[in-house]
């Protein structure tokens, strides 16, 4: 995966308890995901990614992640629907006080898996709930990280799962 890096002291948040591991910051980033349409949630992802590119800079992100300039520029322009979650977490990991891309990727997958558990939902009911835009097997492979997931697909799944938890 592009953007694999170790956690360094400038990439972590203040820890109130010595020895504690700081939590990745995606969970609190989109607290109203279930109240938004997947299009609105995708736009919210775009805002966070665009802000990261503006803060860090296209050239720095290209150098740190190995992503090509066109990909990083797409994030800067908010053109993210067809970008993958792998690419997005690589970009996010370059931001200040962010964990590495692997930690962000794991958390993004965990958000969906734990959401499905909380909503008592399996992949068949999830597929049905999103009007079969993705097949159950495809959903499972994407959520588990065995197959790339676009940000549009992630937003669709995230929005529906969070909406069902209420």
C-alpha cells in the first residue's frame, strides 16, 4: 500500500495517560454519517482530504506517499469519488497529528465492521439496503480490505450502516 510509514512523535496527538496509544482520529471525524446521504458524506470526506493537501502540499504528499501528482491533485480538487480508500489514507497520514496509513486503513475498515455488528447486519442485508449496488461477496471483500474500495463506495456503505444503527 502506498504511504506506509511508522508513527513518529510529530504524528501523534497529546496523550493524557502515559503509555497509552493515541486513537486514530477517523471515528470522531464524521459523527453524523448516518444522518447524511452518501453524496453528502463523500463531500465531507473530500473537505477533510482537500484540507490535508492544502496543509501539507501536493509535492510533499507525492514525496511521502509515492502517489502520483495527478492523484494527489485530484484530492486537492475534491475529485475523490473514484479514488481508493488506500490512496485516501495515504494522503491523510501525511497530515499533522495523524497516525500512519496502516492505522487509518484499519480504523476505516473497523468503522464498517463494528457498525455492521452494532446494527446487527450481514452483507446480504447491507447489499439489499443499498439497492444491490454492490454484491454481498464484493461488499465483504471490500470491507475486509481484500479488494479496493472507492471512496464513493465507502461513503455508500458508511452512510447506510451508520443510519441503521439508530
